[in-house]
C-alpha cells in the first residue's frame, strides 16, 4: 500500500506516516519533559525541519545537473525527491546535540524519538510501504491491437513504466516531460500503460498532442494497477536491468526529478 485513496485522488502514504510519527514524538517528549515542554517541542520541530531539508538537499545534490537547468523545480516538493536516510540521520543528530547540552531533556527526547520511529517504521512495514512487487508478466495490446509483453525478455535495458489516463490532469502535465526523456535517453526503455480506457479514446487524445509518444500499451482492465497496488495516477515505476523495481513515484514528475532518477537508474 503506497497511498490513501480519497475519491478521485490519492495521497502518498509516506508523508502522512512521517507527519504522524512527528506528532507522536512531540506528544511523548512534551509529556515527559515537564517544565521543559516548550523546549522539547521546539527541539522536535527543529529536528524535523533539519531532516526534511537534508533529505531534500541530498536528492537535489545527486541530480544537480537537472535541477540547475530549472532551479525553481527545487521547490516543487510534489516530485517526491527525498533521500530518507540522510534526513533521518540529520534529525537524530539535532536531537543528540540538544540532549548533550540539556541533560534534563535526554529521557524525553529519546522516548519521543523512539515512539515516533516505531510508529513510522512499524506502520510502514505493516502496510507494505517499502514493498516493491515485481512487474507482473502481462501481455497488453498496443495501439494497433497487437499483443506486447510488458517486460521484453530480449531487451536488457532498465525500464520506466508510467501508469496514466487521459482524464488524469497530473498525467497530462508530466507527459511531455516523459515523452522528451524517452526521446533523449536511449539507455532506458519507456512504457506508457494507459489504465482503463479504450483504444479510440487514447488515440484521439494522443493525436491532439504536440509530442509523439512511443511505447503506449493499453490496460483496459487495469491489471497492472491492481497488481502493484496503485491507488492513484500517475504512478511511475523505475526498474533496473534485472527487472527489479528500485523505486516508484505517485504524482507528477518534473524534468529535474526525472533526470535524477534516470541518472541513478543508468549508473554503472
């Protein structure tokens, strides 16, 4: 489970769990800190901000070339560009530094941090947040009606698999970015799997676009979405050359974030 469906939209689950973990950490710390409750609350807030900044900054640094071509995209947090482990290390470092200076807060901060991590990590494990189910062995139709294997055994390249629909506004926003990357990055196979629509609808939509989209497959019964527990669109899967799903993203990707992910995917 990667997201929470809310009618026609879906919210990524991980940020919600992180927010819940921070709230629990703050509540536990404040309860145990007694007279230093305000200081405990401020410390947890500073630790959370430091963690988020480091998590974002590390991802941006790894994809620096792409982000420098569009600097404002650094502020576009919808692209899901985070490196969680450096961010967690930064947050814990802030808590440790304060605990060293203020012995009276050590128990409260340690207990709060532990409670928040147990909430976040425990629910993430139970809900399968970090599960990466393998790409199913599906045969889907292309726009000409021919059956095509989703995973081409004769093509050893890494893959980007995008689940989309013509009615999905975020899909339409990111599609030109994906189409441009597919034209430029020949080391990666791009597959665009339409979810639940007829060939006529898809062909009419694509005919009206200023870009050409190759690798379009039709999944009229949404088999792929169901098999990978995709509750929202667009969902993009990144697979290495062995066919393993190394990452996935719910929501639109900007050019810089996509370039960073492709760099990681094609790294030797």
